[in-house]
C-alpha cells in the first residue's frame, strides 16, 4: 500500500490589509461604482436563505461581461484575495458566505438571453438569468425550461449547486440538463466545457465537473441548457393516504410502471395542516401526494387513471384529478407555499431544511423512522418531499434566537443524515454542501473526498474560489 | 493576464527492462498463471475493433477481485509500469493499445452480478459483466438495461468510454445511467464515487468524472447502473424518404413534439443497398429511417400514427409499422447487421467509422455536405446514424493494406470532423477519444484541454493509467 499521492488544497488566502486595499483600488479602476464596499450591500451578499451565520465579503463587484469577470479574477489572483460568485443569494447551506473575506462577484447584471435555438431545443444565457425570466422570455416559443427549485434562482447558481426541484422526476436535474458552460478559470482563461451536441464522448466530462462545484473551481459566466416542449395538456391530482408507507409505496409502483409523472410531491400531516391554515383549505390532515402529469390529453388521462388505481390499492381512495387550469393552480399554489405555510405554524420562526435523498426502496423506512424521531422532539417540524426521486425535506421550525432550538434541529438532522447514508443515500439531494454539510460529505464519501481535494488543488492552486465550501 | 497555473501531465513511464521484469515477477507471485506473457494473449489484448495499429502490452493480468486490482496497481506503481484496463476489447479508437508497453489488467473474469434491486430499479455489477449477460440475467425481473452500443461490451468498458447506441435518444447514455462506480485510484485506494440516490448535490460529480475517462484516471471495478421496466409493448417502423433532408426533418419534428421514440436510426441509400444484398431484402434504395416505440399498446400506436403523419408531410409516404415480434426482429436484424452488410459490399475490407455528433438543427446540412464529399471520393462508404441525438457514422470501407484507402478515409473523416465542430458539434458522440482522436479533441475544446490535463496530473501523477489516451 503506497501513501496517498494527491495534493492538498492550499489554505484559504489571507491577504494583508494593504493587499486587500490595493486589490479594491484596482477593481475600482476597472468597475467604477460597480465596485461597492457599502455595508448594506456587503451584508446582503454574505447572507443566503439559510440559518447559517452570514459572512459579508469585503466588497461586491457587479460584473457585466465575461471579460470583466476575467479581469476581476486576474486582479484578485494577483493580490491573493478570495472570490465568491453570487447569483441571487437563494442558496441554503451558506454557499455565498465570505468565510475568509474577499470579493463577491455578483453576476445578476449578466442577464442576457444570448441565443434561443428552437430546432435544437436549447438556449444559451448569461449566468445571471433567472429561471422565471427565462421562461417568461420563452413563452411564445412553445418551449420551457423545467427545472424549478422553488426560488427564482439564476441559472449560473442553479448549475453551481446542481439544483433540481419538483420536476426532476421527469425532466432531471441540472446535471442532466446543462449542455455546456462558459467558465473563467483561476488563471484567467475562459473555457467552454463542451459543444452543443446532445451526446458526447469527447474526453473528461468537464460540464458535469463544474455543475455542482459551488463556485470552487471557476466562475460560470454562460450556461447552455436543454429546453422542452410545453406539454399539450397538464393534469394535477391530489390523494390523501392512511399513512406514510401507503403514500410512498404508491410512488414506487408509479415509478416502476414507468409512468412519466412530471411531479410527485409528498406532504406529511403536519404540512397538510399548515397548508390548510395558510391557504384556507380543507384537505384531509394526513400524508398526501400531489401529482402532475404532462402530455397529450389522452395520454395523461390514462396516466392519471392508472395512478388512481395504484393509489386505491394502497388505501388512497380519494384520488382527485383535474385538467382545469384554475383548480390545478389552486392545488399547486398550496404546495408551492408549503414553506411559508410551515413557518406560519410558529410565528417568528425560521426554517432549517434537511435534504436527504435515499434509494426509493428505503424511502418509506427513512420517512417513518424520521417521523418517529420528530414526534419525540419538542421542536415543531413539517415534511415535504420530491418522493419520485427519494428526496425529502424536514423543515425544522426554529426560533433563530434560541440556541436550544437550533441545537435540536441539528441533532435531529444529524440523525436523519446518518440514517440516509446508512441506507446508501446522500446528505443532499439538491441543496448542495456549502459550508453547512462538509462533515456529512466526508462521512458519506470517505476517501473519495481526496479526489475532490486533488481536483480542487489542481484547478485552484491558490484556493481563491469560494474557499471553505465543499472541501 | 496571468500565466496558466495548471500542472502538466508526467511523461509516460518508461521502466527499465529490469524494473519491468521485477514488476512481472511480483505480479506472478500475486496471480500465478493468471499473469500471462504469451505472445498470443498479449497480441489479443493490444488490438481493439478499430483500424489502428495494435500495440501489445508486456503482460496481461487477469484480475478477479477489486483487491487484486489494488495489488496490481500498487505493484505497477512501485515499478513505474503503465497499466491498461481491458474489458472486452471492443473499443474503436485504439483505447486499449499499450502505446508505452506495460501491464494490461483484464477484468473480464470479474463478471459477477452483485446485487439487483428491483424496487430501486438499479443493479451493481463487477466491471467485466457484459450488457448481454446482464440482460439475460435480468430477464425474469421485468427490468432491462437499455444501453446498446452494438458490441457486447463490458459495463466497465462502457462506463469508461461513455458508451451509448441506438437507444440513447430515449434512455440516455452511460453518462445518465451510471449511478455510482467503484474505482481503484493511482495510490491504490478504493473509492465509491457516489451512493445510490437517484439525485445528489454532494460535491463534485466524481461519477461523471470517471465515466468517459477511458481508464486514464483509475480502474473501474464495479458499476451501479439504472434499469428500466421492459416495455409493455414495442412497435417497430420503417420509412423510406426522397432525400436526406426529408428524413432528418422528420426526426427533428418527432423530437420537438416530445414523442418518446425509443430508437430512430438513419441509413443512407448505400447502406440500404448493402442491407438488401446482405439480408436478401428489398427495401427501397433511398435514405430510410428505422423507428422503435416503447410503451403501452395505445400509447405506442398513437406515437407511430403521429410519426407516420410527420413523415408523410416530408414526403415519406410509405411508413410501415408493426407490433408483430417476428416482423420487428426481421426489421431490426437488418439494421443491426448494417456494419457487416457494409463490409460485404467490398470483400476483404475493414471499416473505419466516423462518430461526429451535431446539434440536430445542423444534422441535415452536415449529412448533405458530407455526402457531397463522399460522392466525389473513390472510396466506398455507407452512412448510419442515431439521428435523434444528431450522431451519425460514416463507415469508410478500406483495404487495410492500402495506404491510399486509409489516407483517403482519414482525409474525408477530418473534413467531416471539422465540419461538425464548426457546427458546434463534437468529433465523438459515443466512441471516445482513445489515441485516434486526440488532435480533434484539442481542436474541439481548446484551452479546456488544460483542465483535463490538470485533472489527469492531479489524479495520476506518474501517468501510469493508460498513458497516451485522451490527453
């Protein structure tokens, strides 16, 4: 047995006050008033949507072009100053916290849709384009971009965190849908990770290497993604179940039959109670599945009827489906507000979200064991899940000023993560690692972390890019 | 502009005769007669199915376990001897040629199917399991593994080359279907690249990094892949077209409408002529599409009828479809024998296959311009394509002893590759780089190659693994 050969990651840069000042002077010459050191701007860029303690950068650089990003990277590199890319700040594991100070590169102004190619069903956008902006723009083309992580995130940010959401069971995640990226490297060079062919066996999969790298290997400035035809028709359905196992087993049967369900979301009884209160609805307060089907009128009616039978076989006898757009919107509106509905259960609370994903055969066990834990805790929580993928979230409702609440949420989450990993699942299905899940990642992947470290050391020898994240 | 920061790849190891002899002695102690230096065995392991000049390794090690692969890697590493992994030897770009000598690690004996999990629709196999062996094993489970590159390749080899084939338009390639890999690293450690969750945002995508790395970053010893339900029904169809553009535009319309066609294969008039002669059939000698649809009886009948209308709109009026298994087999048998049928057009010839893949909007132009080239050449060729993905192959029929034939094939292929790259496509949709397409890869990806080099240098500092491939 030889000793590990791999390089270690450099310590995060720690520029002197003079070096930092010189860096900011250079950036100011470059960007003028698009370099900001205003406290309010800095604070806003050090805080994401998570419970993690914010960490403001020393300055925020508002870039407008790939060339400007190159100049910023070269300047920061010269002065040894960390660089944190920023899209919309909607991350959930402290991804954009400036743990070691440095310059935040805000690409939200890089919001041009560069090229829509209907025949190829793809689009190239600047990294700051948000998914809602893109879909608004696409509306008349008959095409849409399906990935929906809830927040109106930027495509650069979604690529960086390998985002997904409710549609992933049918359309995949950013992993499957990014065709190519333009990336500024640590040495200031700009690469395209791939060309636009749907298939490629052209060497290492650099696109997938940067997707999910959370800004630690380079700065994504352009994203090419796949698009899909807007479905001819959409059917939504809702079905209450006697228990969690019945709901999850209905999902397993649905997936196994190859029914191309577009969404299948699980809400536990606490979450249904919250939804009822928040949206003044009267759903049964019991584990419930929300479905969506996309396709031709005949195809989706057939799909809905099949799932109705599967649900009934598991005791879900009140399966209601509708193709009516207003009713459908009402139904999904309830699901989409689940987060806010949950927070309203405990006024003044913040949500801490778990993000485990397990092989679907273990989903019922994982959910049931977790609910057992939750029931024995003083902390209020709800549960929602993209269960077609085996991914579910416990939303712990914490008083942000209560160390007890936060400690309890962490304790419960830790037990959940260990359970999921034990079941051959992952600590994160879609939120990413940031700095909140680094220990879990090591537990999950063991020595494979050294491969990540070697790649990081190779591509970012100074550890300039988003230091302290993932690795 | 700073200078490139990235490390370069070490030169291929060049062990002394003594070092090599010592290495083989150590391996013989380890493996006994499962280390072979017989010329016939060595020759067989240095030759793939391509036209490239074979290069035999110094020895072949037949490994049976991951632990043995670890021991082989550690031994070769200690003596500075190259290591070339080998599955079935069906690669097409000289992937397994021992360009710098060394030890071929044949994993074909690692052919255990380790765990089938029907509820999760996945399976873990040793790297030497072939796709036909796997599907034979799965037959009674109602599940199948769809990726079909033609050859009965090993799953380790398919992962290594990011293989795909006729089913990729519906089921994706190895990129989309590998969930996790067990890999022996250059320092002898064994990692699993991911757990089995369908979705994950857990750090860098190591699975996708090793998929397509052609044995240059580590040796894959176990593969976990997705499975799919055997479709309730299958319909096959064939339709002749007046010209290439009509055929390709029918495919574009089919994809854009979101029709989940399982296969859509293009054969040009030369290939149809070859098929007729070889299989004693009487298809029209004109550009032709072969289709396959998977699903429920009603769904696929509807799909076939829709595609029939699309084809008719482009002048493909003789669309014939069948759900009859015998007729279907006959039809696809003709397509599957296309390679041998083409070779039979010129007895004694070998085939040199191109592998470009372009965005589908450019497919008709690419095919038409290429056919124009081919028509002006003295060399006989045929064309087949997985056109739903924009991927097609020209099969150049060369006399292997004729330098003129080979030079002409290379000249035509080079023009085709440049054309495809100009159209934002790739030099290889599914065959990979090996040592045959390294120059094209550099042309295609430019500075992105330095990222590949940095990754290679980081994970294989001695350049032990399959030196001379990709990079």
